[in-house]
């Protein structure tokens, strides 16, 4: 590839990734906003919303990831200049979402059971169950918005989803102010108000997304305005691509939830240090996810246009930029960990434990940057079953047992737990890199 071509790929990757970074920041902010408003209700409410939110999100990401995996389908059609096919793919997505919605009939009961079992006391359980019983009704809205997201990002449009998400954040702030605190004559609904505010913010997302999807231009160019139920065979293909992606994300989040639970068993100060360190880690993680989404879109587009060399170069550039940005952020964890921990705590044991975690996270960032982006690239190539199986094998066959042994058998505390996480990410990065370099994704049929 010539120097000019490399510059072009660099520009394409960075131009696509920048809005996605801002979009991911807004999604993180959405949770922070809910927590901030709920904090005025007391520690019980914060604990309940935090616990219920983590459990709920573990399942929500399963549905969202199934829909977002269709970026591989839209990208290929766009790369092949098959505009009419994109409309068919969109309605395949809606048909699949309608089918998956049937599984929601039992989800409220399951979430109530899980929150009740995980809550430390009856008061937290009651508030958490109230919150999650309302939030679960947003899943169909999230799936709808995810289909429109694939329509946009699969064609390389990452700015529009960014603006939609920031609009959603502003709506959520306003509705939290009204419904949680009881302003403008509305009743103060507390925890329930936070849940209703998030649902209504998602309704806003759906309305804006639908107006874009069914605009005159998109109806004419892509045929998005002609409703149709996809044939069962097409829905099966969509699930064959999307379910492994969704289950892979579900496995990842569930394993880290258990990991944080095991860290919490070390003691309150270790848990506090872990929670602070994870807030710092989430900043760089959103950047890695943005480059992963960029790789998914570009790889699928270049596969569709039969430019496989460009697909490879786009993935490698995304990995490089992810490494640079996440690595630079991680460098701050090595240079000034005490100062960073001191922003949130003045307790020496918390700071000491947090410094240990941040130093390990600084190294962890490097492997995470590689693994996240190559996972996105493999998704763009339709190779979702491999990533799911690797996550399953490494998370539950290696990561969880090693973490348990490090903390509870060998008594290595926080250092041992995060060393297990670091090794897990290293193995994941090696597996994804090997798979991408093997070129298997180049031959997969996903349409």
C-alpha cells in the first residue's frame, strides 16, 4: 500500500472513530446521570439502582449486540453498492427483533429473582426490583434503535448516531429532574422515576431514529419505507450471525460481574479501590469500543467491495490507534496512580489497593486494545461464532477459576485478582489476532 493510501486509510478510520468515541462517552454519561439524581434519595437507592442496573445491563447487551451485529450485513451490501438490499436487511432486523421480543415475556420474572437474590437486604431488593421491573420494558425500543444504528454505521455514518445519543442524554437529564425529584408539578417518583426517565429517553431515540430511517431520501434510495416480514430462512441467518455476538458479550459482562464480586469479598476497602479504578478504566474502554465499531464497519464494507487488502489495513490501523490512545491513557495510571486515587479517596488502604490495580490496568490496556478491536474486525467479517467460543472457554474455563484461586486459595488479594484478568485479556488478544491473521473471515458467507 502506498503512503498516500495509508494516509487515506488513517483518515477514514479516525474520521469514523471520533464520533463513536463521543457517542460512547454519552452512553457512559447516561448511567452517571441516573446515579447522580438517585443519590439524592440516599445510599439505599444508589445501591439498589447500581445492583439492578448491572444485572439488567448484562441481559440488555445480549439483545442489543444481536441487533448491532447486523452492521456486517449492512456494510457488505453498502460496499457492494447494493442499496436495495440494505432495506431488506433493515426489515430482517425488525423481524428478528419482533421474534426476540417473545423472550421478554419471562425476562421480568428472571430479573426480579436475580435482583432479589443478589441484594444484601430486603430494602435494597425492593427498590432494585422496582427499578428493573420498569426498565425491562425498554428492550424493544433499544433493539429498534440498534437496527437503525447498524443502518447508519454500516454505511459509514457515525456522526448521526452520535447526535442522537447526545440528544437522548439531554432528554434523560430533563426527565430525571422532573420524575426523580418531582419538578414541574410531577410527583417525585424516586427510583421508579429514574427508570421511567430512561425508558422515555429511549422512546425519544426511537422517534428520531425512525424519522431518519424513513426519511424520503432513505425510502427512495434504500427502500426502508416498505414494511415486510423477512422469511424464516433470513431470520435464521441473522440469528446465526447475531446470537453468538450477543452471547459473547453476555459471557464477557457476566464473567466480569462475578470477577468484581470476588474482588468485593476481599473487603470493603478493596471493593472501594476497585470501583474507583474501574471508573478510570471505563474512560479508555469507550475509546477501544469506538475503534472496534469502526473496524466492524470498515471491514464489512471492504469485504462487500472485494477489497480485502483494505479491510486488513483498516483493521490494523484501528488496532494501532486503539493501542496509542489507550496506551497513553494507561501511562497516566503508571505515572501518577496515587494522585488519581486521591481524587476519590483519602483512606490510605483504599489508595494503596487502588494504586496496585491502576498499575496492572495500565498493562491490561495494551492487551484490551488489541482484543477489542480485532473482535470488532472479526464481527465485520461475520466470524462471531469463534469469538463467542473463545470467550466462553477462556472466561469460564480459565479466568474465573484462576481468579478464585488467586484470591481465595493463594491469598494474593487484589493483585492476584487483577493479574488473572490481565492474563485473560492477553490470551484473548492472542486468540483474536491469530484468527484475524488466518484470514478465515475473508471466506465467510453471512448474507
